C-alpha cells in the first residue's frame, strides 16, 4: 500500500511538473530596451513642475494572448502577466516643460523626499492585464485594463490604470500609461527646497516602457 501511494505521489508530481513546463513554454519574456521614459507631473502655487527619467529597466513575462507584433489577433479577456519595471531614483531629473534641465537643488530635494539612500529604485509589479479594446488599425495600440503594485520610497500601493500596448515594426513593443495619484499615498510630504517651493499633493506618473522579446515573433501574427 505504501509503495502504491509513493508511486502515485511521484506520478502526480511528474504530471504537475509537465504541466508547469508546458505553461512556461507558452510565456514570452520581454526585456527592457532603449527609448523608454517616465515623467512625473505636479503643481505648486508658483508653477507646475515635472521630472523625467529616460531609463526604465526590468522585464515582463506575458501569456500567448499578448500582442507581440503589429496586427496580431488578440482575444478579449485576461492575459497572464508577471514581471517588474524599475526606475532609478537618481535618474529622475527636474525639467522645464520643453525637457531641458531645471535645477540641481530641485533634483537633490526630490531625491531626499524619495528616500534615495534607503530606496534607490521605484518599482512597478504588474499582476493583471485584460484586453478592453482591440486596435482600430494596424498602427493603433491595444487598450488594456491593468492592475499592479507601485513601490515608491518603500511604500507599496495597489493601483489600476488603462494601458496602451503598441507593437512596432522594429520588433519592439511600447507600453504606455498614465497614473494619477498623490504624494501622500506614499508618505511623501509635498514640500521641496527647504519649504520655499511647496508642491501640490496631486501628481501624475506618465510612462512609455519599451520592451522586446529575445527573438523576433513574426509568426505570432499569422
């Protein structure tokens, strides 16, 4: 009886392992590429302010129903997704509206509020994506609803936001979104520059994350 039970357990474990391998085979890993950008937009009694990073690292694992190439047919519904995107706090620089650098002191004050020394990165961990709207043309994006966790200054917030996914002809995919939030949601006090430049609590995080599979997936559009 014990021998039969042991054999049954072994067979069950082998079946689970085989299913896991088949599931893994259906996933595609997308790694970060150049061309990414994350922008923070905020307000103050003096003027609006913004900061930018042109570096978004990380990778994404997506299920077979994720659009990899232009024109790919994607079925409505949820898509399996795992991964991590991250931005170095030090790569965030204050900028004018035209993108030119603003002030070093603003950068240093911002890094201090973001607790650079304790938490050098900002993270996003996607947990769910669901196709909301198919593209209206081959060059138009796929519109998804998404959920995930944002980690800023060591504080985690679960968020939901629409995300555009645009497969491009150069084998890259641009994932774009806008997240309205508040600095106080991450326990960040809205005061910069020793109290002489007081910011509003409301901010927007805007991002274009460019990723690509390790190998071209032209066959996915067939």
